[in-house]
C-alpha cells in the first residue's frame, strides 16, 4: 500500500482519536459510554499505525504528528486509570456485587457437586478430596451404620451432651471437624483474592473446590444421621466465614476484570487502581474472619454451654445482620444508578 492511500484510509481514525483525547483532557466526564468504548480501539490502532510509519517512513513529518497524538492519548488514559476520574465507592460497588454473586454461585456449584459425588461415590469427585477430608466424611457417615450393626443405641451421642461424636471405633472431635472445614478459610480467602491475577481462573477453582469439601461432608453427615450436629457446629461461624470467603473471591474476580476487559486503559495502571479499590473490601473480610474465629473457638464446639437451638438462632441472627448491612451499603448505589438512568 502506498503512503498516500495508507494516510487517506487511516486519517479519519487519527482525527477521531485526537478529538476524543482533547475532550478527555478538557472535561474527563464529557465522553459518552460509546465514545469511551471507541477510545480504546482507536488508540490501539493508532499505535499500530505509528509503528508502521516509523518502519517505512521514519523521516516523515507525519510520524511526529501521530506520535504527538499517541503520546497525549497514552498520558491521559494512564492518568485516568490510576487517579480514577470518579473514585467514589459507587464506581466499584456494583461490579463487586456482581462478582460476589458469581463467587457465591461457584461455591454453591462446588457444594452441589461435592454432595452428589459423595452420595453417588463418583470416582472423580471422591478422588478430588484430600485423604483427611475423605476420612472425616467416612467417620460422619459411619456413625449411623455402625450403630445399626452393633445395635448400640448410645453409639451416637446427643449433640448437647458432649463436644464429641462417639462411635464404636473412634471418637470424632467436633472442634477438629469444624477447624478442618472452615478455619483454613483465612488462607483460602487470601488465596482467592491473590489468584485474581490469573485472570480469575485460580479464584474460580479455589471457590469451587472448597465448595466441594463442604458439600461432601454435609452429604456424609446427612447419610450418617449427623446433619443436625454437623450444621450446628458449622453454621454459627460459617454464615460469617463463608460470605467473607465469597467477598475475598469477589475481590479477586474484580481485579481479574482489569486484566480481562481493560477497555481503553493500560492494564497495569488499571490493575493498581482496582487493587486499591478493594482495600475496604479486604478489611471487611478480615473483620468478618476475626468474628467468625471467635464464634468458632468459644461457641461452636461447646454443646454443654450452648444448645443446638441457640446455635441455629445465632446463625440466623448473623445472617439477618449481614443482609441489613448489605442493604445499607448497596441500596444508595442502586438508587443513584436508577436516578441516573431517568
């Protein structure tokens, strides 16, 4: 292609980029959503055109002119990504809420698969569990059939009588069970957040796999007639701890969005901006995990002090508080978004 034909075919896009850059410089909020979406492809195409001109026409004045446009666009886009033209939390609360629902769904799908895999003894699903998890699941399930085999009516103790689930072959300590299932969620939460840097794939795997663990143990407890005891140990701190893990996973997915769909912005500055936006979310995660650890250490494993009914009521109370907190945080964002569309 001759220089004249190349310039004639590409000049309209260069002029369009120059116009958008000038408007972005003068009034950052003046661009429409369509113009913002168009800005990225125009900038990327101009960079490619500049490389072509430098290779074949390095001494041409056109190279300097286009270089000026590209440099100015890069400076403005980088500044817009790092300094956040609109840093209010409402900018990231809505995508974080969507990411939270995705994180909870991934965990729920993992739990559903874990339950199905254990009940059906699916080879792939059972082998996915680590040996300690498989052992815990077998002990939960065998509490029922061992008592039936031996005819012992007291083989499975009442949940309010002892912190241990007794059986003919072994004693299963409730704090041990609770600790293995949920206390590792501190590590899991941080891992789910950090693996957002893998374009979200690692975050999704962490959420799904930990759902498998809880689903398999829940299914084993149900088959062994231990469901009431199992969930009375898990739920009081689980209703706080699991949303904390989902929030950490949602933060990781939000960060992944900067890598998957950066729009017109350079990925690295946008990634830094997204990470900074998630600081309040991670502080919330830490606070929730501290609360859950206190409940887990002093309430969940103490059936002699706290009845099963009290534990279920406590779990319900925590759930209600979390729902009210979510409404207080997200309702103003939804109202502003709705009023902005009118």
